[in-house]
C-alpha cells in the first residue's frame, strides 16, 4: 500500500475511486432508460425537496429551485423535467402559494422507480466496496461521514 508521500494526493485518489463507482451507476440506469441527468433530477426531488406548502406533496420544487440544486441552467432543467414528464416520472402542478409558479412533483411511478434504483445502487455500492476488509469499510464510512458534516 502506497503512503501519501509517494502517491497521488487524497483528492485525486478519491476522484479516481469515485469515477469507478460512478461508471457502474451509469450502467445501472440503462435498463430503466434513464440518463444520469434525469436520475439526478428525480433524486433531487425525492431526497431534498421539502413538502410544498399546501400540496401535501413531498419533493415538490419550483423549476428554478430544482435548477439551482442541480447547478444547471433553468433551460436545461426544463428539458430534463420534460423528459421525466414524458416518462410519467414527474408532473407539473400549479403552486398553491403563487399562481404564476409551477411545482415539479415526482409521480407515484417516479417514487417507485426511485426506490427500485436506489436499492440496486446500494447493492452495487456494497459490491464495489466489498473488496475492502470490513474494518476499512467502517473506517472509510466514519471518515466520509466527517467530511459530509
């Protein structure tokens, strides 16, 4: 095992490991005919979106808020939402607090697909990290948890 003194810096090592994991994730989306951009938008709706006031819908976001969270232009977010809507995974609803605004909401089908893909991704991640001994996985989880705080 190389020490930090004679190997790439931590950022480069982390990026290389992440690219390997990310490659398997992109391959996983293919059977569902979902692009990584569509997945990120659906994931953002369902993992980060607060309940929209008065709608009772978890994950409802205005398009501009979705674009900000995805760090893409509103025009690009519109295209991704159009694609999700065409697949029946998301819909546009009027914002009850602002009649000029529209909320993007995951459909029941979108929620189910999200749950299915997330379970498979967790399995693939576990498989990917299985090459590390259990103690190293525990330590890696502890370290990554500190970095994400």
